[in-house]
């Protein structure tokens, strides 16, 4: 079960954090993983790490807001490997400012990366998946789209829209045997959250507020992506899979 051998997957934002964790798990399950991020040197090191474990991967350095580059990557995968099976649209950014100080340019920058780029990658993936009559689209949402916090209005808005987009894609693509689901992580110990982890007051709050009593570990996100990418998840569609240690289930 959950064997991805022979499948080709693209993971955006794969040089670190949740993206790298998911890329490793997909490769361990047998997929050939195309790792995307802006830092080409970092990606090459990640590909070497996969190869050292006998896993298959390659680097594709581009900014996800460059929609032409994203489309070229997916079409290049089909040309090179003869297929394209899984898109994990994970790349995202954060910007923290009170709403009264939040600049429109910063709001648009967050939305461009977290939402528009995700939509554009899904569009390009669908062009390949629909005629092939197979495919898995997975997006990284957030518990912040369900339970909001102050100072991250752009992030909350963009991730909320990702959750809505997943439902739309699911009903549009289901007749073509393509599924679309999102993973909504809670608080995970990633580079993006370094400042929060180092803030003792916030760190203590997360550990107290989360019924599991801790931050999520990176190795706990990858298997979720493997499940959603697998044949066994063929009837799981339009779902937001919350992965937060019961954070959003508690009062």
C-alpha cells in the first residue's frame, strides 16, 4: 500500500521545512521527485541527500510566481519522464504587521505566492492530468485559515482561499480521475517559525494550547502527502486534512 513507484511528483518550496519533509517521504515511497525552490544551490544539496539514500530526485530552481517557469517545469517533466502524476503546491511566505500598518504591496506579495502561484501550478498540472486521466493535486493550507491570529491578514486570507480553491478543483477535476486535497498544518517546527519558537512566551503558549503538548515534527507531515498522493486515496477529494495535534479541535 501507498507505493508511489514510477510516479513523478513536483514539490514546490522543497529546499527546507514542510516541503523538504514531504519531498523526502514521496521519494521514500518510490516517486521520482522534482524539488523546486528559488535557491538552486540548496536544491542541488537536497538532491544529493536523496541520492545518498538511493532515492530519485532532481532540482528545478524557479520562483513560483513566474507562472511560465512553472508550466515549463511540468511540461518538461512529461517530456523527460513520459508522465506527471503529483503536484504538491507548498511554497509560501509570511508577513507580520498589524492591519493598520500592512502595506498593500506586502499583501499582494503574500497572495501572489501563497494563492495565485498555487492556482497557476494547479492549472498547468491539470493540463497534463486531464488527458492522462490520472493525477493528484495537493496544496499546503493552514490551521490559520480556520482559526486566525492577529498581524497575519494576508497569510490568513491567502490560505483561506487555498482551502476554497481545493474544493472547486475537486469538483471540476473529479470526472477526470484527478483529486485535489489540502494539508492544513498546525504549528510545526520549521524555519519559517524560528522567531516564534525562540519567543519563550509564544512557544509556551503553543505547547499549552496544543493538546499534544508540543510543536509538530517535520517527519509527521510527509506521510500525509504520501497518503494523498497514493492510489489508496482515490476517493478522498476536496478534503482539508488538518494536521495540528488537535489544536483546532480544542476550546
